[in-house]
C-alpha cells in the first residue's frame, strides 16, 4: 500500500465524511474514490504520491486567492503570536472591531454578528428577523419565505428554507417548513420570454403570496444572482430590485445569503450591488470566501433599525444567541487579510478580465453538442449536460480526477468556480481536462434511456 491508500484506509475507519454516502467510498467496489490531500498551494491540491489536482471548485467555493496564500498565512502567524482567542461576550479585540468596521463600510450595514459557518449565519438572520418583529409587538410575524431551489445550509433551522429534497427529506418531521416562492431561474424561460420576464413572473407570484401572508411573515430569504447548490441557477438582476420593492411594500425583511457569491465572485464585490439591482438588504449573510478559504467564519450584517429594536433595559429583548468561537480573532484576522488582498490586487476588476479569458478557453466545452444552457455570472461557469447516465456526476468527477482536476457536477450540471488567481496555463489545463472528462463520461453511455439534464443534486 502506498501513502495515499494508507490515509484512505485510516480515514474510512475513523472519519465520517460530509455530504457523502460512505458506502460509495468502500475500498472494494466503491464508485467514488476518497482523495487524500497532503498539501495545497495556489490552485493546486497535492496528494501523497506526487499527483496534483487543479481545484476547479475552490474547495466548495471557499477559496479566493489560491491555497496557502503567503499574505493570509503571515497575518495568521502574527495573530497566533498576539491573541489566539477570547470570548466575545463582555470582551472585544482589534481584529473583530476592524473587520466589522470594514464590512460595514463596504455594505452600508452595521453591527456585524458572528458565527462559524454559513448555516449558523442563516440561523442568526432568521432568529434576528423574527425577534425583531416580536420586539416590535408583531408577534405573528414569525414565518419565512424561501425560493424554490434555494440552499441556506443544513442545520434544522436552515433546512426550513432550503429547498433541496435530498438534503431535507429524512428530517422533514423535524423541520418547520417555510413557504416556497417560485425561482427566477432564467432556464425556465418559455419561448419568446427573456430572463427578465421569468424574474418578473417569479416576483409577481411572491407579491401575491405576501399580499395574503405578510402578517405572519418575518422575512424572505434569497441567494442573489446565483442559486449555487441547486445547480448554478442564474437569474436577471431585476429580480433583486423586485425583492426589495416587495419586502418594503409588505413590511417583511429581506435576507440575502451571499455565503457563496460574496467577495467578487459574481462580478461586483457583493452580488446585490450588481448593475441593474444595486439594492440594500435588511440582513446580509456572509461566510465561505470571507476568510479566503482558510478558517471557518460567518457574519450577519443588518440595519440600524433592526439593531435598535433590540437595544433596551430589558435583557430578554437583546439578541442572546451565541457560539463559543463567535468573532474568533484568528478567523477575523484571516478575513482582514482577505479584504486587503481584494483591495490590493483590485480583484473585482481583475476577475472580469480573468473570467473573459476563461470563457474563451472554455469555448470548446460550451460549444459541445450535449451542452444545454451554457451560462456564466462573473467567475461562475455552468453547463447542463444532456446525458442518459443517472450517475453522470460521479462518473464525470472520476474522469476529471484522472485529468488532474477537481470538478464535481451537481446532478447533470457541470460547473467551475475556480480560485481568482488561476493563470492562463492553469485555465488551459482546466478547459482541456474538463472537455476530455466530458468526452470520456459520455463514451460510457449505454444504448437507450432518454437524455435528461436535471438529475437532482447528487455530487455537490
Ligand atoms: C454553503 C452555503 C451555505 C451553508 O454554509 P456552511 O458553511 O456549509 O454551513 C448557506 N448558503 C449558501 C448560499 C451556501 O452556498
């Protein structure tokens, strides 16, 4: 056994891996190999035996400037020598203050509340919204509206607004389900309809729902521009403008979940700041790229109006939610270094050029005759693949690994969301490898079986 096999075997004995049917990793007959990673640098993940994989999905969408970035590493080492951690109840420290000030300056929203993961940011935003209405004497306003195909994390509260059956079904009895409004997904355009028409149609349905249910609704929660987890569904920015108008008109909060799309991924620093929308939510959830992919940290930003509804002599009117590691100094310091990199490298404008170059490199894939709905939003590229293979995702991922590529299609949606630092040669490796992996996967199709492009979310 080589070192890779060694770590694989030990991991399968000791670790319960996320988002995984463990039997698929079975040493004999398992369809999905477990990949031990020894170290990572830039866009590359290296195993123990000299093989390397280009991280085409930024390690679940968290990485922005490549792995092991020296600037983030140095900031973390410095912080480790200064202050590792202190509880944030009753105490404060420079990294959390500076990070909160900077996030506020970038979003126009203040009083950052911290959690450790995306799902905890969702929980915080939902609890804060409902508690705000309670403090305002509107006790009935305690339900939520999510968007079809939405994903906001997998704790029990977040599952209530996550519309992905595979993730939710087993826990249905535990979940207090939110209402679901139609998705503005541009792929739903009828002949002659534009993406903006689909968005208007979805907004009209939400309007009708809120007209009847605003009294019991605390907030609408949505992912601006791209619903990533359900297969990179993209929509027209007019939907965001309509969301803002509807939430104002019906007096419900607008929670925007930018956990996946924040920090320059979609073309502007935050997706809701895009041309054609340029709105401000009542709550903004951030995580993933916040620390450049180094440490878990999430933040919920909100308005002064919400903050003031909690400010009182009565302790119980305060927001008493907490996590042990709330505002961890190391994670905040990594986030500050990440914000520095975004500024110093002019990441948002550079991404526009990088994405254009990548789009040209990926053109042969986009033009493949099995591709449907080729689409892009900033540094997120997606293609639905018409294939009869029910396990297209796993088969493709395996061929991609053989090409030295980490790509995990979501159902029949192939996508890439690479680190911002991907250079021309690496872009070629990504584009050629993805095309070859697609050809190899399609070559495995048997005869018969209708081609389909939606296959659930297998493979996230
Ligand atoms: C990943 C994700 C979450 C959940 O974040 P975790 O850190 O995995 O809990 C929530 N919302 C969106 C849009 C995400 O992409």
